[in-house]
């Protein structure tokens, strides 16, 4: 890893860059879905469809068709367990992330690369969870933090790194949510 103070500087700069590009409007869908989840305690098919669009995933993928063929009640029963898991204060963030991810494996779309399931889990707990995708992984690598997708439980390991970065930022009086860290990693990874 590069020098810790340089990591903080890069994250703060990336976060400012994200804010400067008017991303708060881009994230309106995400924020609305997160509010709906907080109110209902589960994620319905309408919310999932909105997250597919927000994440810019292909809506014509076979898993989307399979998901849409499930009754919303079944989808909500599964996602309710994931929402509870990621918000469980008795679990570490990494353990909550892992448990939430394991629950979502029951749904079509829950098995892929982790981008979509992590978006669902982050919408369910935006203060604790972070979106994982190739840009976030690239952002970690650009900070000198090696990260491999091999070895299983990628999302759990990702959340360990996000929590490490949150701790580092806190040492520099930067008290960030996991979501804010993932946005900075996104910016670092896409540039």
C-alpha cells in the first residue's frame, strides 16, 4: 500500500471529484430505493428493477427474466433476511456483508460478479455496506491495496478493505460511510 496519508489524500480528492460531477442527481434512484427499503424492510422487484437501471446492467439478461417470474412476495421474503443481516449491529460489517450476500444467492442475479448483489445490500444499509464492482477493485489497486477475486467470499474481503479505509480516514478526522468510500474507489478506478 502507498503511504497512508497519500491514501487519505487520494480518497478525499476522488470524493470531491465525484461530488463536482453532479453525481448526487445520478444517485437519486439509489437514494429513493434505499429509503423504500428502510421503510419496508425488504427489497421488492420494483426496487430491484430500479437498481438494475441505476447500476446500468443489462435488463435482457436471463437472470432478470427469471427474477421477474418470481412472485414479489417470495423476493421480499428472501431480501428481508438480507436486509436484517446487513443491518445487524451484533455482526461485524464483514460478517454482515457475507451473510447478506449468502442470502441473496437464493435469487436469480445473486450469483454473478457481485456488482448487483452489493448494490442491493448497500441500498439496504448505506451507512454500513459499499457497492463492489471492477472499478472499486481497480480503485483499491490504485491505492496499492492488492485485491483478488479468487478465494471465495469476495464481498466479505472487500468490506474488510473498505472498513480498513474508513478507519484510516477516521484517523485523519474524515468520518465516512462505507458508501462514501465506495464512491471514492469508483472514481479512482474509473480514471
